[in-house]
């Protein structure tokens, strides 16, 4: 499979300003997901598109809702919480927090999120569980794994994941659904694909080795520049922002430390 990345587009996606733009972009992304799935004999309905709305205004998000989006991903807990509060009238809109969490922000996630995709420490699991008990809620969680080996990425080392998963059943409010990763931001499609293969193979091994890993069905991998490759390698969730909403003004280093520029 020689599907290229679109990381060279990073920061250059055209802005979606109208309902039409959003509908067209969503349809284009869905068509590309479906085509990628079919290339490898997968059913496209097995891939969930999570639109990522970070930095986007309330007006833009309401347009996305009008275009049919019923779930949105936000990297930062404060931003997710603020938007959740402001758009409480959209009662069927669900929020997924996909970025690094500090324990002092666990309360925000416990209150507003339906899903948290970046679990990578027991300290955060403990803080979330305590807050969720208070709220009387449960939370779907994905464990973030660092598959690129870059020091700048959050997530557990692949070989630390089994022990981590074995500790999670102690937290009754956390529903472990699968694994999440960010690939290398590189124009070298082979190296990007390698990150996705690594996550899938890890998930398959863990399903075997970790007693309670039957719940490991989800693989959240792929963003605007590489979601087609991720789907070819088994992604069940893709997190796509810029290809739907347009390029972001804020640099990636706002979201993960010292993010590498595309290579
Ligand atoms: C922003 C973000 C994405 C989406 O990136 P795009 O380039 O906008 O598609 C995916 N995953 C995480 C964790 C993010 O923070």
C-alpha cells in the first residue's frame, strides 16, 4: 500500500467558513475513509470519524453541528469544558477530550466528557476516578501509547502498556475501550505507517496477554495528514480537525511539547 501522507498540507488546509464548506469537507473525509477501508477489505462503518474542534469558535462549532456532527474532540480540558457549558443547549452533542490531562483538571473532564483518549498515568486515573465517583458518572477511556519514540510525545512506552492496563480494573468508573496514538508527523509515509502498525500489533498482543483486555477493541489513530493510512492499518477512530475546519493558527507545540515540524 503506497498511500501518501498529507502532512505537507499541515497548516495550509483551506478555512471552512460556511455550512456548505463544512458539509463538503465532512463528505470528502468520509469518502476517503470509506475508500481506505475498502482497499483493505474493511467495512467503512467500522471507522468512527471524530471531528476535532480545538481553537474553533462557538459559531463554527454550531455550524458543524448543523452539518451533522454529534461528537467533537478537544485537546485541552479547559477549552472542552468552556465549550460544553456554552453549548449545553445541544443536548445530544458529546465531547471527547483527546489531549494530555493534569490531575488538577480531572474535575473538568469528569464533568463534561463522555470519553478521554489520552490516559497515560495512574495518577490521572486515580484523579479521574475520584471525580467521577463524585459526579456519579463513568467515562470511556483510551490509553495513549507513544509509538513514534519521540520524547516530545505523551503516552506510555509500548512495553509499559501491559502493566498499566492490568492496574486499571481498580478504577470502577473508567471503561477501558482501547488504545490511542499520534504518529510521527512526517512526509515519509512508511515511517508514519510503522507507528500505526505498532499500535495495532500491540493491541493484538495485549488482547492475548492481559486478562482483562477483552475491552481493547478501539484503535484511535490518524489525523488530517495521515488518517487514510491509519484506516488501512486498522483504525476504528480517526481524529480529524484541519481537513474539516481548516488550518489552525496555533502551532502544534501548544498541544504537545516541542512538536516536530513536518520532516
Ligand atoms: C489536534 C489533534 C488532532 C487533529 O489534528 P488535525 O491535524 O487537525 O487533524 C488529533 N489528535 C490530537 C490528540 C490532537 O490534539
